[in-house]
C-alpha cells in the first residue's frame, strides 16, 4: 500500500468532526511535464469524489467498517498536465442523517502518493479546505422502514461554482487541519487501533453511465413545451410560474440525478423520486399507470442562483422509475437545459443467457437481471430505495445469481467476509452488515453457512472457505446451546425472522420464542448438513461427524414430535396446530421427511392454500425442495407469480406479494438461477465446480438453451424435445471440464468440447 512519505488525514479546522457537512478540498501544485504515471491512494469519511483539473477520476470509499476502512488506488497521470495542476475532493459527512449501512469515525480526507515521486500530492497542511454552506440534509419520510441517505437541499447562491477547476481562486480558503497519519490496518503505535484501519479496495469501481428518461407522462400548471425536457436541449419556465413535470424512466433504475439550469434566481426545483405512483389510498396498483395518482417519496431541492449552466448532481444515487420535477420561478425565467440520470451499480456483465419457446420467460429473465443489478453496488442491497443494507437471507440468493449470470465472485467473497466480521462473541453473525445499528436474526446466521457452502460448491477455493470454519463453528455452537431435551431448539433470542408470512407476527414462526419451533430446528439441521460437508472435505472430520449426528437428532425429533399422520404434514412446533409451507419445505430439504414421502408432501405444499403461505423469497427454497422431490418439471408452473408481476407493470421483482413496500428486492429474482440450474439443469457435479452435472427439467417447454459462466469458460446447453420422453442435447463444455448428463434416469458422460446426446 503506502511506500512513500506518509500523508495525514485532513479536515476543516473550524468544524466539529462528527457533525454533518459538505467540504471542498484543493491542492494546487506545479509539474515540469506530464508524468507517465502518478498513482495515489485515496479515502474519506463518509464519502468523497476526486477531481483532477476539473475531471472526476474516482469516488468512494468502498463501504465497510472502521476496522477495514477501504481506500482506492488511482493513476491520475492522464488528467495531469505540464505546469499548474489541481487535485480537488468533494467530501461529505451525513452526520446524524447517515445511512444505517454507513460507519463513520469523523469527517476526514486522505490522499497519499504511492512513492516519493507523488508525495507532492499528499494530504497535509498544504491542502486548502472550505465548508460548503449551500447544503442541508433532510430526513426522509416514506411508508415503511427507511435506512438510506437523506434528501438534499442545495442553495445555489452559496455554492462555490468552479471550485474543482485549476483557475478557481481559493485564496480565501483555510489551510486544512492535519490529523493522524495514514497507516495500514494493524500498524497503529502500540496497537491502539483508534483510527481508520486502512485496507485496499477489493472490488472494481462502480459503473457510471448517463441515461435518459423514456417519456414525460404529465405536465401540470403552466403550459410548457415538454419535448426538449427528454433531451439535452433548452426549455424555458417563465417568471412567476409553477409547473410540475412527471418523468417516466420506463423501468426502475439507480442513478445520480443531474439537473442543469441557467438563470432563474430565486426559483426552486424539487425532484421527487418514486418506484411507483400511488392513488388517494396509497395503493400502487399497476406500475405503468399515472392517471389519478400522485408521487410521494425521497426528495431533493435545488435553488438556482441565476448563474449560467449551473449543474446540480445528487451526492448519493437515487432509485426511481418516476421523477417529478416541481418548479417554481420568481422574478426571472428559468432555463432547464437538462434533467437526466447517471446510472450506477456494480459493473456486472451479463455472461449467462437463457431462451425458450415460452416468450414470457424472457421477460422474467430481463426483470430479474435488472433487479439483481440494482441491488448490487459496493455491497449487496436488500432494496436500493428504502434500506441499501446487505442482509444474509437476501445475499445468499443474490450471490448465486451473481455466480450464475455474471461469473463474478468478488462481491460474493466480500459479502461472506462481511458477515464473518460481524459475528458477536456468542457466535452468531449480524443479520446485516455493514450496519452501524446492530441487528441480529439468528436464522440468517444459518443462511450464511449455506452461503459459504454455495461458494465452496461453485468455486475451487478451499483456503478461502477454510478461513470461515471457525465462524461456522461459532454459529453452530450458538444454536446447539439452545437445543433442549426434546431434541429441538428451545427458546431463542433476538429477531427470529424466517419469512414474511402473513400469519406470522414480524415473520417469526410459532415456537421461536417459547421453544420447539420445527421451522427453525429444521433450518439448523439444513445448515449443519452443509457445515458437515465443508468440514469433512477440509479435514475437520470430528466436527463433521458431530454436525451430522446433531442434524440427525434434530430431524428425528421434529419428525417424531410434530408429524401429523392425518394431514401427512409437519406442524410448525410442538405446541402449535398450524401447518406451513416453510416447515414442510425445510423437512424435505433435510430429509426429515423420508425420500419416499417427499413428493407427496411437496405436492401438498404447492397445492394446499390452507397452509401458511410463503413469499417470493422463500419460494427459492420451495423450488429447490420440489426439484429434490422429483417435481422439477413443474418449475415453469411455479413461476406463474412472476408472470403476474409482469402483468402488474413491474420492471423489477418486489419484496412481497401485493401490497408490497418495496418494488425492488433481489431476493425475489431467483428464477434466473432456476432457469439455468433447474430448467437447463446446470449445477456443480462436485465441490469447486470441478465437474458438472446437467439434469434438465423442461416441463412444458419443447426447446430451451443457454449458457452459464464457469471459471474455465462457458458451459453451453441446447435442448430440444424429440418426443414425450426423448431429448436431443447439444452441450459444449470448456477445456478440462467433464461431467454427466442425466435425463429421466438415463445418464451419459460429458467431456470437454462439443457433444450431441440423444436419450
């Protein structure tokens, strides 16, 4: 990391370092000629944007915690020039308004050259700073839990326009206050660990791509020529005028809002962002409809100062399908040059593909991929609009989508590591991390174990997986301590969320708090079985044997104590008379129900509406259990709710069945994994994906084809029915990958390269 003379963290000398604020930092220096390379390391608390001679070159830092504070490494040489240069940074601290996912020590900015040659740019007393008095932050009031960034109020008359350019006069700015030196993690004097513990960025920079609205759906107030507003052209709002313009992106997106104006001193432009319009009762209905509906949600307000070509860009990205601009002018007209977005997300590339003879599956594929992208930024997000928090339950599904559709495991590795770092001394992980407000959902700790197992199956990376075995043991130990003499889990602490089932208060199944929840006991067995596989393969034979025996004890106890012979199903707890999809699905996945009975149980799970129903999130486990029970050919049938989403105008998958708070939850995007892993049947045949097993389940389809990225190359599959039971498969495997093809009990070996199979 740092090899040159040490830089120091800097801040505004006049401000309280923990308070909210927006700051501009500048360092002007001379170069005899443009260098070939000029590498710097940069970080900030809370966030920064870095400019060189007026051009943005970096933003960050990658979100993490104080003990693993990230820095970016950037070669800024292409933006430098002979003579005078300026490096400028926009830094902000949300203060009390900071998102729940944002850790913070105090306001600070750091830039250090990678060697003595770049040390002229090191942060210290030669840097200048000015607090930006134009900004204020406003809390967001929306229906439901909100944990993301605040609204922004920007007074253009107080903004230091041109501050990032070399010709700006900063003579009135103060010298920055020099703080502690920049030190890599673990190198503080005497191991104090009292400041930011710096570690290198582990993921690539986020994508930033300009995007434009698809249409204007409504104009209210003054007459206005709206056609120019969809492009970078001028539109004039007369003096003393109020006008409201509703823009439609045509699909949900995550983007920075960009507004460019001239004139209009004393005017205001309020931008309100929403996933959907709502009626007078607050209902969303069809997401394409705007008639008789209004907008509500997160809002930014920009007040132009009357200058020419003033550009407002939100500090943090916004999530929207609809944006309403409410404009009010004072004594002079306002020229709206442009309003658009800069799309941002993790830079995934869609490598997988899927197509079939059922057209609406392609629409589901696009919807699922879009929400998977919007819910992946510097971490995975449960929802980019409301929370922007990385929850283990969501993340397991998102990680599988990432591996199968993009073949990119960097965000997956980071997420697994984040949850391990979040563990408390008792052993369990936090439910979500990073999070400055601790929250614990013990069942999500079990899902984390399954996530480690998923990675082990899909990536040949045993040493990385081995590093999490102590964490796995910690989670197992916590749950094992709660097993009582019934052989099931007794009363548990914290929030024992399993699924947003309407019959379960706060999503908690019967017996979680007073003991003997079959649902949670079975999820514990599910995690134990996967932990045992990991431990066995990585040399922890004693732990593996212990976990298998404990899983068997749990499943036997559940089967003995809550099986209802008349219903042919398991009750939700010893004391409960209720039956749920969740409990019986987990019983199939863990073999608490013998294999000979699993098909009958899953047919009831699918058909019996008197059971406590699952949500889109838990359908992932239902679909996996149906496949295990021999019902994989019903997979397309099970995707009917996703077809219903399309009919309601969804462009991303929602959190729950209607009515839903969030229209963008990637935990509901698992059908893309299922199309590849169940319909095409492409799954690891052995740990590390060293071999492949292809066992397709076409159901009603006559044709399906696609590909899955593998670390060695793409796995290509084309399937065509030749009769009710016959199939022709054209399969291409990458070099050094072999495996097996299975169709209705018949098997054929697979080798690298192209092969045709008829069964």
